[in-house]
C-alpha cells in the first residue's frame, strides 16, 4: 500500500499543523499483497510562493482553493500511477539500456510532462466547475423570464438549481465503486484528525471509534461556496444587462471562495451554537463524501499523520497526556522522533521538520 503526503513548512503552532494535515493529507494508493505501507513525504510549497499578500484575509481563501486543487490533483495522479500496473517488460528493458545520464534526462522530461498535465487538469477542472455551478444554473433559471418572472425570482430559482446540481453530483459519484473506496480513505483521514483533537492516542481502535465527520472538511467548504454565492448573487438583481449579470457572477468566484474560506476557518475555531449551526449542512453532505474505513485504511491514515506530525507531543501540550514513544526496533517509524531529555525541542513541540522528504 502506498500513500503520498505533502509536508508543510515548520514554524507553525500545533493547531495550525493539525489544520494543515486536514487540508493536505493525501492519498492512499493500492493495497498490495504484502500489505506493506510505503510512505512518500514532500515539503509543502504553495504554488503562489511565500509573499505575505497571499496570507491576507479573503485573499488566502482564493489561494488556498487553487492550491488545494493542485495538491489534490497531484496526489490523485500519483495514486493512479501507483495503483496501475508496474512497468511492463518492454519499458524495463528500455530503461536498462539507458545510461545514468540518459535515465536522468528521461526522468526530468517525464516530470515536466507530469507538471504540465497537472496544471492543465486543474485549469480544466476550474473551468468546468465554474461553468456547471456558477453559469449554468443562472442560464437555466433565466428561462423563467419567459413566464414573466422577475430577476429576484430568477435568482431564487438559480439557488435551487445550483444546490440541486451540487447535491445530485455528490450523490451520484458516491455510488461509484472506485469513488466509494476513495471516500473510505477520506473517512479515515477525518477519523485520525478527530481522534487526536479529542485527546486520544492515535491507534487503529481509537481511530475507528472516532467520527468521520469534520467541520473543516473540503466538502463543507464547497457547500459554503454554494451558499455564499447564492447570497452574493442577489447583488446583481438590479443590474439591467443579462451579460453583465452573467459576467459579474464569474468575477465573484474568487471573492466567494475567499469569504467561504474565512467562514469555515472561523467555524473550525469556535464551539459557539451559531458556528455549529453553520457547520451542520456541510457536515450533512459528508455522509456522501466520507465512508466508514476498514482497519487497513485506518492504519494507512495513521502512518500518514505520523510521517509529518508528532501527535504525542500535541497530546502532551493540549491534554497533558504523556504517551511513550515506541522503540524503533519494534517497527514503529514514528519512533525516530522520540527524544531524550536533552533532545531536539522541535520534535517535542510537535512542529514538523522543514526538510526530509522520505520514501
């Protein structure tokens, strides 16, 4: 079994790191006969760079939305590559005939092609999403004008069409066998996060007992995007031109994603009744996008978390629970971060090391 993890940079608080795990914890591959888990860790680097402007409110939501699409697509493409057949005999024979320099050049060329395909895939996904959930609902709702409906009525009908398309899509893909497996891993991811946030040691038993629903889930974010767009689109009720109204919806997409991001971040940090009420619709949608995982899937999710996050240090800091580190000889890879009394404080505080990609 293989998984891919995008590792964030150091210097964040334990809570921020755990939030980052929720966003970039990626992707489990195919279960091989030997039941072995292979871990690949990479430094997380935002595609927009480190400029402070990208961390400003609203703007960071737009950046996070696109960056998450790139990261998620990269993980899925890597997953498909690993889950597919191993190199065929002809490809193996060709590679064996190449010199180290030629093999390196070939790998570099393949990496460039992979990156190009990645960004093309993300761009197409964004265009299709905007067309399907922003422009198409308004175009369909505009047909109501033929029976004398006002722009206010058209906007209300647009809201129902938009929600119907979104929920219908989620329900349909949740019935696909391959997608169901992906959603089971999605559930395992949520269970790991909930397990640690509720002060429980990260074991298979505790993970399986934890909830598969989480307030900071991407599903909740997408649902919020739908809701926020519905309210903001009422701004265009008084705009006289049909094409201006349509183009205005297109221009509002970054603003909608930015506002939605701020709302879900706020809802994830507070336990107020209003925040819980705001989170319920998105969490209800997670009934379709998460499924109960198997023990194997929970184990993979645990390995993913342990590769980039010191959950023992987190439990020590937040819940005063002292969970001993297992010996490396016992087969626990996370034991490499176990510290002596004079050890590196970075590991003990739960901060993720900035370097060290591993496979």
